[in-house]
C-alpha cells in the first residue's frame, strides 16, 4: 500500500468536522519573530494590548516567591484567589471560576453549554475567539451585523440586531464591552435593558477584559447586575490593566450553578501557583492598577488627537488601544514592521483598511506617530 493510500498518512482527518473547519486564532507578531525575519532591532510592540507599565511590584515579588514551590502542583481549586476575588466583588466564592486567561473561560462556557444541537450569538467585528469556541463545539454561530461606519460607535455592537438574533436553541450570547478590536462600548442603561430582555434559557456572556480602562472612559461594569440576572456571566482578565498577560490568568463571575457547570469541564490545575500568587497580590494593589490605567487613557486620547490631526479616521475607544483607518492597511503594516513598530492588522475581522494600535509608553507612541505620519499623508 502506498503512503498516499494508507489512511494513517492523514491522521488530521480524524479530528471532528467542526474542528477541521476552524481557522486558528492568529496572535500579534512577537518581537523575536520580527527580529528573525527582518533583522530589525529596537522594536516597539503595540500589537497585543499589553500593559507597558507592567504588574504591581507586589505581584512580581509574590510570583518570584511562588517559584520556589514550582515542584508542587498548584491549588486546583484556587481557594485563596477565589476568596480574594469574591471579597473584591462582594460575591460568594462559589460565584467565581478561574481560568488560564479569559480565553479559557470563554472556551469552558462553550464546552459547558453548547453542542451540535445549539446555537450561540455574537456580533460582527467582535473578538475572534467567540465564533471559534462556538464552532468548535459543533454549535451554529449566529453573527449579527454591527453598526455601520457612520454610527456614533462605528463597527460596534448593534444591540437591536443582537436582541432579534436568538433562536429557541440559543444558549450563549457573547457581548464585549468595550469591544476588541474596535474599542467601542455600550450605554449602560441600554445594555442592562438588553440583559433583562434576553431569553431566560440563554446566558449573556459579558466580556469585560478592558473594564479598568473603560471605567475611566464613562463605561460602567456589569457586576452590580449579577444578583438580579442569574443568566448573566461576566468574564475578566488579569492580562490587561493588571499587566499579567504572560502568566495567563482570568476569571468569570456568575450564578453558582453556572460556575459549577464550568468547573466540571475545567482542566485540573489550569492556573499555575505563580499566576495565582501574582493575581492575589495584583488585586490588592488597586493604586498601581489605577495609576497605570490613568496614564494609558491619557495617552490614548493624545495619540487619537494626533492621528486625527494627520487625517486618520480613529474609532472612539474605551480600551487601551485604537482602531485606525489607514487606507492600504497591509502596506502600512509592512512599512511599520520594517521600521521596528509592530501593530495589529485586522483584515481577518473584515476590516482591511484598519490597523489596531495598542497604547504604549509615551516615547513608544511618539515613534508610532513618527512612522505613521508619512503613510497617512500619502493616503
């Protein structure tokens, strides 16, 4: 039998049809990769919405101490971290689920509540992980149209469209507030009304990965609504404002029965002892979080104003990033790479004329503006 005829020559076909149909998530280009490809040095990475001010010194110290116990398995229940999060949010520990970044929590929700006979709803131009985790379960993904480019929140969630979308088999409705990659956000009154009117047999998953920045931009959070709406789930992360992207830790707040379902599929020891220690210490240092978030929000507004002065169209943002229309985004991205600046092209989201730009330190942002200025003038 030839290798081509041997069924063992193509083991990938043994994967489920749903998995084979997926396009994998593509993260921002790492610094080391750009160095290898182009030989560029002195690189500024503004692609992955990381916090350039880093974590609290207390978190760094706690993580260094935790390394001494790396030969031990971590606390599989994350008992102390869940207690700290429960105190922080005024909830019972049974309402908290921890994950390897908020991405894992989105996956756990899909694995817990979806299957081939179900559907889930998300918006056009929303976080790419939503359709990925939906389709991985074999569930039907209902993607609603976003607001148009002329709206007050261009390309943002259209709550009316989302409200019309659920079917009898819909079990999850994903909403990002603010949304990535657009930065747009939803009015709190309208969002609460949407949650109140959502089908009782569907969970509304409110992704608040950027809530610490959003709170400084007039965008509230949904934790106060948890007691009133048992089908509300809030997902958050320590990767953004807390500066812990590299250790991968996030959490969900929900009704205890939802948390119980997620914990039934949650992998054992999914959050390391280093991540747990860092998160507990970071959570206790809110002054550090606020100081960093305040500086980033101020820089975001400065960079947005500078880009608009250069003629760019900049979408309103409540996150730590900006969505910028630059014309030929692929060419602009390539020029920026060769100049040692990594940003994020978003053609994969259906926005081929735009780049997403994370807010860095002032000098990093100035370098971005310097590199973008001739490109925008030419456009």
